[in-house]
C-alpha cells in the first residue's frame, strides 16, 4: 500500500501555497475538488492545477461541480449554460449532448478531468429543496435520454462524467446539505422510475457514479443511508447493475452525515459499503483525521488489501483515461445557451397580458438582492452584476421604469408599490423568507398588475393567485433573463 488515499479534498484558496501542498502530502489525497473559493479566473485555475502537480510531484484528478444552471463555480471566463430543468423542457437530447460537449472542452482546457455531473434524479410531484431545477424533470425516460446524451457529449472530450445521486433522490422532501432525507418510494417505483436513468448512464459508459446521502427503506430495510449501505452500493450498483467505474460518495461534510457521524467514521463506513473515492470538501483537520483513519483501517485489516487495491486501480484507470490537455479556451456555439433558454420559457397568463403593453405606463421592476446570498450561489459577474444588466436592458423599454432590490435571506418588509405594472423577479419564495414576504405583500396589494418571473423554483407557482401572471424561466443564468425579457416585451 502506498501513502496515497482514496480522498477527494477541497483546498482553502486559489493559490498553490505551502498549506495546500502540505495538506495534499499529509492526506495523500488522489483528487482535488475545485470550489468557488479556489476560482478567480480560468487562467488562474489553469496555473493552480499545473503548479500544484509540479510542487507535489504527482498527478491529481481535478474535479468540479459544473452542472450548469444553479450549480456553477465560475463567475466569468467559462460559459454559463441553463441547467437541467431548462434542458429537460426542450425535450431535445441533442442539446444535452452539445452542452456536455462544450463543458468537456471548456473544463478540459483548464486541466479539469472530472465533472460531477449530470444530475439524474427523477423529480417527484412535490417540492424538492435540494434538487428541483437541477433535474431534467419528472419523466424517467426523458431523464435517461438527456443524461445519456450529456454523458456521451462530455466524455467525448476527455472529461469524465459522474451520474448522481444514486439510487435517485428526486422524491426527497429535505435538502441533504442540511439534514438526512428519507425516500418513501416503493421498490417498484425505485426500479421503474428512479433507477432507470442510472441504468442508462451505466450502459452509456459513465466513468463515475455518485451516491446519495438519503435513506431508501425499499432498497435497504436496515435504513442505512445509501452512503453507508453495502446493499445499495455493492449489491445493487456493482453486482446487479454491473457498474465497473469509480463510485464516489457525496461530500461527507454535509449536514445529512455530520448530524449523526464524524467525517472519519463516515468515510470508513462509505468505503466499506463499496465506494472508491470519498469527498471531504471542508475542514482540513477532518481531512487529515480521515486519511489517518483509512490508513489505520487498511493496516489493521478492517479494509482488506484486495479491497484497497481494487479501488486504487479504478481511480488510476480513471486518471489515465481522462487526462485533459490544458490549452486556450475553445470556441463555442454562441447561440446555444440562449436557444435553450428561449425554448424553456413558459407563460401562465393572468390579468396582466404578456407581451406587456408598455405605452404610457409606469413599471416597477423588483429584483432579488443577491448580495444577501453571495456566499451560497455563484452569479455571472458577481452578485451585483445581474441587477446592473437588468437595468441596462429595461432602459430601452418604452415605459417609465423604477427599480428596487427585494430582500432574499433577510425578512425585511417591502414598502408599498405604486405602478401600472409590477414586475417581480422571484428567487425561490418557498425557501427564502424575504422573497416569500415580498410576494405575499405584492399579491395582497396589486395582484392584477403583477407579473412574477420564477427564476429558481417553478413550485413557487403554487403560491400565486390565479390572476397573477407567471413566467417560468427554470433558472436564472443571464441567457435565461434575456429570454424572459424577450417574452415580456417584443
């Protein structure tokens, strides 16, 4: 056994400093997960990757969550595509293949060899706070087709795909980042609905599969989370579905895990369940303790030499097969993202008809204050840039327009709004108290003058009165805002 460990760890900042190199040497981690805190620009990421490997004297697998839509790490320099929900609304697998291909070219040019995408969770009928617009939709056939196309498109450009979150947490009602969900789906529904996209992904040759921090009683009556379930990872994923690639845990620092287990304990249990690569994205001390725990378990026989070698061989095969060649950022089809965004927009007409009649009208545009959630989400150009772009675009409209920021995470009250037309861009009222309170106030005072643009969560439509006009964007990337505005005024 070498000093290397089957860990994917997160680093503190954007520089390959002594601390980062020392942590990688101390843990023996074979992989690095790039997060927003590691990213300033594509050129900086390219240098970070190159210099870390040079200073460490060995190859690393660099991974990133680059799903498109909600989950994005680059504020600039790398193309931002609408996410899976918008792609699913187009119903066109060829678009998913093109997006996967472009993401593969972009990430590969930076030296990133593993993208932790696509999400293959099939949505249930109710609001899912941890997934919603990250999913292609509620139809397992559509999710399977779109996922397969994305995987083939991306892996055709030397960047590994990772199908997640096995065995499918689309029916979750809680966010695993915060607490442990229980999936009440029957064994039949798991087989027919939720496992179907993963079977398709495995047949398509997905390099990796990521498991879910969720309990699936129909698949493991002991109620062990999938992360720790040998029945789910070894018996189901490996033996029954025939997956031979790298099985990856979700981040072991998430609330679903840490509310009941320490990170080192969780890592050992996840490895014994059948995972090959274990993510510890935060807390350097936990990374060191986890590496020590795994080495001790391998030394004292809790992890057999054969089991350890098997996982390390899979990881080495992944590293050799997906070996990106850094270089200039490749050209892209400029209209691809906007084409997807345009095809995904939907309108529910209310009292206020769309497209809007703006002649001699006073319009009030209300935009979410993204500064309140800047540490939780990535916005193109930074948290203040989307509002500036909105004002520039609406300045060309033939109406008297006033602009106002609305609270998101804070629960501030919204002053009375007087206008002929009120345009409220809503950033998930079901999750954020500021957005929910603003929406309620607007509906109480002027529902027939109100158009609500649902940027992040289509389930917010359940909060709307029938007379309120609604525009679904299925995301909030800049191309999607542009598509919304094209529908609102022509």
